[in-house]
C-alpha cells in the first residue's frame, strides 16, 4: 500500500513512452552490446580476408656466423660471417579463386551478423514492451480496484444506515463488508505484482523504478491489414535474412573448398640493402615465381568439398524452416489480434451494460424494489467485466507490437542502431 501511494505521488510530471524506454534499454543492455561487438569482429575478419589477396612488404635482416670453410672458392659462396638486409615483397597470384570466395563468404557473414544483431534488438524491444504494458495494465487494475473499493465502502455505509433504520437486515451489511475486505486483499496482491513489475522494468531499461509511463489511449482503433500483406514481408524479417546470408556463405564455402584442387602461384621479390661478401655481394635483387600443383592429398580436399556441400544443404533446410516458422507465427498473431479486436468490442459493451445494471439495481434497492444480493451480484459482474476489458486492451497492444515485429515492420528507433 505504501509503495503504491509513494509511486503515484513521486512520479514526475513528464511521462515517457515505449520508444524512450527502449532507447534507454538499448544503451544499457549487455546482450545488445555483445551482439554489436560481434558485428565489429566479423567486419574485421572480412578485412583480414581482403588483405589475403594484397601484397605483403617487409624489411628483413639477418646475421649468420658459421665455421670458416677451407676451400677458398667455397668461402666466396659461404663466408663465415654473413650480414643480410633486404626488402621483401610477396604477392599471391593465384589460389584457385579461393581468396575471392573467402571474401564473398565474409561479406555474407557480416550481413548475417548485422541481421542477428537486429534480431537481438527486436527481442529486447519485445521484452521492454511486455514489461511496459504489464506495468500499465497493473496500474489500471489497481485504479479499478480502488474505484470498486470506494463503491463498496459507500455500499457498506448505506446498508448499515438502512439496517439501523430497520429497512434491511444486518447480514446484508456484513456481506458487503466481506466483499470489501476481499477487495482490500486483492489490492495488496496486485500492489505486490506492480512492485515486482516496476522493478523488472527498471532492470530492463535502467530507468528509476517510479518513472511515469505514457498510458495507452482507451479508444485506439485497431486497424488490421489483410493477412497476405503481412505474409508478403516474410523475406524482410531479420531472422530469415540471417538464414539467407548463411546460405550464401555456405555456397562460397563450397567454392572455397573446390579451389584447393587448383594450382597455386606466388611471386616473391627481394631488394638487398646488404649482402654477404663474396660472389653474391653485387646481386641487388631477385625474383621468384613459385607454382604448386596438388596431385594427391589422401582425399582430404574432396572430403572437405563434400563437407561444405553438406553444410550448404543444412543451411538450405534451416532457411526453409525459418520461412515456415515465420509464416506460422504471422498467421497465429494475425488471427489472435483479429479475435482480440472483437473481444475488446464485446467486453467494452459488457462492462458498460454491467455498470448500468448495477446502478439500476442500486437505485431499485434503495426503493425496496431489488434485493441486496442482486446488487452484490451486479457489482461483482461489473467489477469483473471492467477489469477484463482493461486487461484485454493492453494485451491487444502487445499483440499489435508482436505482429508488427513478426512482419518486419521494425520501428525506426531500432533500424537506427545499424546505421
């Protein structure tokens, strides 16, 4: 009780919306931060793959001491002290096109990791939205309970006064008091749930536990597009894009493995700044062109090709599975939201009629035209319908968010994270 009163009194006048809560969460969430670092890591691997086709230049130096040879002619070739300093250049010329397959593979893996990051960000958005709506729903439920407590308190006073005047039996007042006490107990339970929900929201977002949240307007129109419009966006979902990019990477993995059957050709050039004394002293440079043709490697190369082909087949299956799951999720959410819209309409009507009914019963009871038990039943029915209506409203907002995310209608606050 104290927590709830303090919460409503201490909330600042400025309320935050869902996007602001998500923005705060994005800045503090460790999982999102780790996923962003993984994007950096695969981008660096791409740079490393690109660097493999570029030349390498190095400054080399050596000093060798060995026993002096007795043959003077051999000594010209192999002096006992040899100092060498040179600039070396190495350029891969041909690797069976494996180097370019590796670059394309890394491009696909970079794209896949970026989409994986978006999947993590969307999951966080969903978690924050769940927590946000839970807090709003519980706060509304507590407001409903408080309003109903006020009704029952007035009802108890009225029945006690009627009992003193001999207009009704004493047990009617006791019955109303019992229901009022039950509402007090329910208020405490819901207050505890709200405190827990608030703490969870603060953990997710890093915002103060008493942060005021923008409420959802009650009369929001739930516009729902045809199912085909949502299904048409399956290929735009980040999780499907991840599988597509992983499939592309698997294709390049096959090309990379097949490239090992081809010969390799490398160019090495040296420019000597210092050479050992002797016949080679005046030779300032040399160039080496080296080719290697694999003839037999115990079948390992072909085995790697088959392994890569199997991985590609697995990636294709994973892509098909992701598409089917996405379609099933969209269909389920679309149908749920469609039914939810009808449910809200009827619950609202039911709550309005229940409110009118209990007011008529209350008026008739004061005139002696209705029994106290009828009023009690009417109040209970109104209480249940009003709370069910409000709970359905917030649940509908959550289902709307889930459907939007499932159909790749990604909020701009999330897409900015990849820029």
